[in-house]
């Protein structure tokens, strides 16, 4: 318990840079490409640190957004979004935007061994 090893701090540097980049963006539409890269980095870190599971969900539901907070990007879904709710084998549940769940599947797939 207690101290952070210097190595751990170094590992968190990429997301700090990403957050700073996000602060600069004013034009959302024009920045979508950048935001998607940003989102992927966020999701990659969440998967790497265990905030998001590496396992496949046991159940998946899709519907219109109900205002739940997306487990990947931490923004609420809106009625215009398709919201995905997943149940994990350990009983945890997560909600995602469509793009976010796609990126999550891609990131957790990198942990699967052929
Ligand atoms: Zn999201």
C-alpha cells in the first residue's frame, strides 16, 4: 500500500497528454477523428487497468439511450444514441454507446490468445 512506483506514473502519461489535447478542441465535428483516437486510448487504458473487463459479456442488450453513463467515455447516453447494456459472468453490468462498445470489443480482443 502507499507509494506509486515511478514506472506506474510513466505508464499514465499517454492519457494525460490526451486529456490536454481534448481541452483544445472547439469544433466537435471537425475533431471527430481525433476524438475517436482519444476514446480508443481511454478505453485501452480502462481495459488494461481492469476498469473495463477483458472477458466477453454473457448477455448484451441494445436499445435507445436511457441516460445511463457510458462505462467507456463517461458521458450519458441520450435518446438519439443506441445504448448497449451488457451483463458480465461475474454479475457486473456496463452500459455503452455504440461506438464505445465497438472500441471496447476491439481493445479486449487484443488480449485474446488465438
Ligand atoms: Zn461512450
